[in-house]
C-alpha cells in the first residue's frame, strides 16, 4: 500500500475517533484529554508510515535490476533458493547469470543469499502490491551437491528462519520443496500436494497415479525402468522425511516435487544421495564430477498448478476495505455510546420521578415535607425544560442515531407537573400584643382615681394597641407604691383600673364583658420602693389581652 493511502487511512481513523468521542459518555475534560491522546497516536502512526516508506524505498534497490512482469501478471511468482541455482538460471552469451526466468506456468526469481529473502519480498510488494497472493518460495534440496549432512541441515534451518521473518511482515508464503536426483536416465516429475496419499506422476504432458503409471509400461525394459525410478523415489522421500522436513518445522511444504536427471551440476563425489543408496538400499549409482555437457535443470513447472495462488486486491481496494471496517467499528461504538447516554437519561428521569412520588403530600406549606417535595419538583421541571428544548431544537448528537425516545419521558413529566397541587397555607394566628403599661402620674393626681384632662392622649395611644375580638379578654390591672396602708393602696389601685376601663368602654364602644378589672395595690412592685424612681415605676396601670373562651362575644371586629 502506498504512503499516500496509508496516511489517508490514518486521517480517516482520526476523524472517526473524534466523532466517536463526541458521542462517548465521558465528561468534557476527559473528552479533551482523549482527543489529544488520539491525535498524538495518529501523528505517531503518520511518522512511522513515513519511516517505513523510506526503508522500503531503500530495499527497492535489490529489485531495480530485475525486469519484472507487469502488474497485471496473474501467474505464480516463485523465489528460488537452495541448491542448483547456476543450473536453474544458466548464464547467457555474456556469461552473466540472470536472476529471473519466465515460463508459461510462472515466474522464477533467484535468491542467491537467503538472508535477502524478507527484503526482496518487501521490495517486490512495493513495486507490485497485487502480488501478495501469488508469491511463493521454491527450496531446492539436492543431496547430490552435499557430502556433509550438517551443512545441508543448516541450509534448511536458515530457510525456516527467513520464512518466519516474512510471516512477521503479515505474509505467509507457500513452500515448494524440489529435489533433483542423479539417475541413469531422465525420469518424470513426482509431485505431492497437501493431503495426497501418494505422488502424482507427470510425464509427457500427462498426469497419473504412481501405480497406474507403473502398469502402463510399454514393455519389460520400460517396466524395469519405472520400477527402479519408483524405488529410488521412495528412498528419496524417506530422505526428505529424515534430513529435510525436521529442519523446516513450522514451514512444511505445501507442494513437493522430485525428478531424476542424467547429469547433476555441481555434484560431489560420495555425496549424500550416494551414501544413502549404499547404506539403505544397497544400490550403486555413478558419481563423480559433473560432465562438461551437463544441461540446465528443468524448472518444476508441473508443480505450480498445485500451489494455492490467490489474486489479491489492489492497494486502493485494500484501503477501501480497511476504511469500511474502521467506519463500521466507529458506528458500532457510536451506537453503543448513544444507547448508554439514552439509558442514563431515562434512569435519571425515572429516579427523580420515584423520589418525588416517595415524598408524602404535606397538609400545609410550612411542613418540612413541602420543602423536600418542592426541591424534587424543581428537578422534574429542569428535566421537562430540557426535553422541551430538545423537542424544539432537535436532540443532541450524543443522544441521536435513532435511539432517542423523548415522548414517554415528556408525557410522564408533564402528567406529574400538572397533577402537582400546593398544600394550603396555615391559617393566620392573631398576634397577642404585649402588655401596655401606663404611668399613673400621667393619668391621675397623687392619691386620686380621677383621670386628668391631659391623660386623653395617653389613653388614645393605648386604645390603638388594644383590639377587642371574640375569645379575648381585656385585663386592666392597677398598681401602687408602698406608701400608705395596704387597704388604701388596694382600693386606690382598683379605682384607677376601673377609671381606665370606663374611659375605654366609652370611647371604644366596647362591651362591658370584654373587660376584667384588677387591683393589686403594692403587692407586685417592678422596682424598689426605697427611692423615688422605684416608687414612680411601681405606680402604674397595665393593660393586656388574655385568651378566654366566650369572652367579648358581642365585640366588634376592631376597636380604636
């Protein structure tokens, strides 16, 4: 995938992530923090994509000198490593060995150093991104080119390691194991595929089972040749299982192909194949240096049809698929967040409704339950106002996506608000006035119970503060100082209280039943009688209202 497409996907991921954060059930501060973190993550991915692209362009140098097929090429592309590369890719007139061979069945590229395999795969995919499903590896294991089993085992283990590195890049390459064995004459190809019980024999453009191929021999000489080839093939297969496959653990071949050639380039004396024939089968084959007339080895084209080739999507298609998956994931997260927000709103409203319903209805507004009920009702009004605003302006983004259901909530809230009634206010209680205290010297002369003419103003002020009403008695009490006898003081105090009662009754038109006259003489002093100021304070007339059932029944509503 190109750098432009990769960075476009990062920007698309950023836009989707910010959109999901607008819906996510987080506080505003957390949304800001997470938006900053997501932006930093995308920026890191942006820079990392640039660095990877730079390294990839450096690796392209390994493939710059190869004339690759066009991007529309749809046959298998095999990276060949292992033995016999000089014979598989013979040099031209100038003596240079080409790195690529084309056949009708596929394209072969030589990998002289296995350590370059992961880098070459990356370079090829950079130049041909659609080849990811067409790439494969051919490992040529020729026992005739080795005389040390340990060296051959190291070669197989090195291939397994490089294939593991390729898998870390996200690409699993199919493996074709091929072997060329020295025989007295050329033989057909023996090919095994995954799940095959026995080999398929490919000869002269035909394919048949091993047993059928043996029975179809034209004469006895041909039958003996085929029998000998079958025995050698069985021995080579056993050698694969013992000397090759254990070192390819985790990278077992998808397809295996084997053939016999009359001359094997780079053959060693007393090689591994000769050693096996001598030790296991007691068969002897010709060994020694390769004749000068040895021809190029035939590529295993017959086995390519068994490789799992799949046509990969173009980079734009892969980018579009990833973009659709990211959008799907973001849509699912947004729907889940919206569902969470709607559920939280419903739970809040119904919790406040239950709280309001659990508060008993007070019988008067001055009770504590009334304050609690009004507080709960204020929360319900706030919910109702918010839902009304959403109804007029449209629901917010975090409640949308078709999950917002306000009709039920609004109906419940409006029903409760309409049914709410204020409890009655408490009946006003008449205020009991305090005692009105009159100075006797301002009303009477010394030793007299006759009101002075100038006492009218004082009595009128007192009458204003005293209001007769049903159930209240106007009590007028007279008091004197301790001068004189107790009998005289008691009589004088009663006479003075009666004089004040007569004036108020006459001036206020108050019935006689509204009054009670008392005289206490000097028995209730409010100051000391030892000095003049105290005796002056004790000479007084007190007027007060006292509750008394049935008192002042004929009184007018107000007096004064």
